[in-house]
């Protein structure tokens, strides 16, 4: 029995028309619970499209406030939102797009001490951060909890993403450990073309919707990279490593770790 009002059927009609989605797929979307870590460059398009699509519950965790330098790429926020918590600003926009969506916010950063407790209530996690320590934390927490997630990373003119499900390659299978502090710059240090965030974030949102509806093929065991200067896209096959320290046959990582990160990383997701 499908629980949609006439207004909802009209709202989601273009999804329902798709034979790979239909009413059944839209119901799965409505029942889904997705956590977005970071309401910045990547999180902005992810949250906007998931809200528009009708994801039933969207969790947003971000302890940062909106800065004027964010507005070049973090399109969910406006000039009037400067100095507001990003999570509050993002919640407001998501609810304006779709009043049927429940938005839960955490005005905090994801840390080793709270990660497992927060993600346990969600079916899928989206990595919308721009620093390696939190990316590894998201990976490790999701692997430990058996949660699928979408990885995303952008810098300058480049983007990369893949999707993890239990049994598939995780972030550590590809990038074994975080690089030394300050070895690799962040967006706040090296710059980023604003539209890159939208390009990658919408891909991540599509992966979420494909996961719940079963439409198409996910980016599991594949790393998708692109360069906006040339518009070259490339898919690289990756594999789960038996000796991966978190998802391998004999895991050596048994608890979550907060790796050291530069202070600027914390305020520019």
C-alpha cells in the first residue's frame, strides 16, 4: 500500500514516470534515512537534490558557520546566512524545497566519540567534507557499522568519488592512511572552482537515489575522477584489499581515531 498524497504524486511525477523508479522506488526514497556530513560545497547540492527527491529523513552534521568565502560554491547558503550555523541554514532551505522531508541537524563536527552513535540511525552516509582526517573517520565508522557511503573530494579543478557498500572496496583500500599534516592542501589553501562542487555533489546525490531504488550501477569498486579544465572523466577499477586495515580479513583498526588536522580545515567544509 503506497502512502502518497495527491500533492506528493504530482511532486514526484517525473520520478514515478521512470520505469526504473516508479511508485515503488519513490516509496523507498520516502522511507530512506540519509546522513550528510558537511553542509558546504559538496553537501549543498547533495542536500538540495535529496530534499527535492523526497528522501524521508535527511541528517545534517556541521559545526561550522557560514563565511562569505563559502558562498562562491556552497550554494545552499545565501549572503543573509553569514554567521549562521550551516546546519541551520541548510535545514531551512531543504524544508522550503520540500515540506514532506524531515531534517535532523547536529551543530557539531563528526568525531571519533560521536560518529557511531550518530550514523547508527541512518541507512546511507554522504561524505561532504574537504579534509582527510574526517574522510577516514567516515570510512572507518561506516565500515564498522556496516553502512554504505558516498565518498567525494574536490580540489582546484578536480573531483573524485566512489560508493562503498559492505563487501566492496573502502576508502582505505584505495588510500591506506591520511597523508602527513599539511602535505596536501585543502580548498581553503589551494582554491577550488565553485562549479566543481556542484558537479560532484550531484553525482553523489544520484548515487544515493540509485542505491535506494536499485536503478543502474553504483560506483562500487570504481573511483570516478574528472578534470573540469578538459572535461575528461575517468573510471578506475579498484578492489577490496584482503590486508586492508579496516575491512580486510584481519582488521588492525578496532576503534575510531581523530587524526590531527590543520585548524583551517575545520571551518571550510
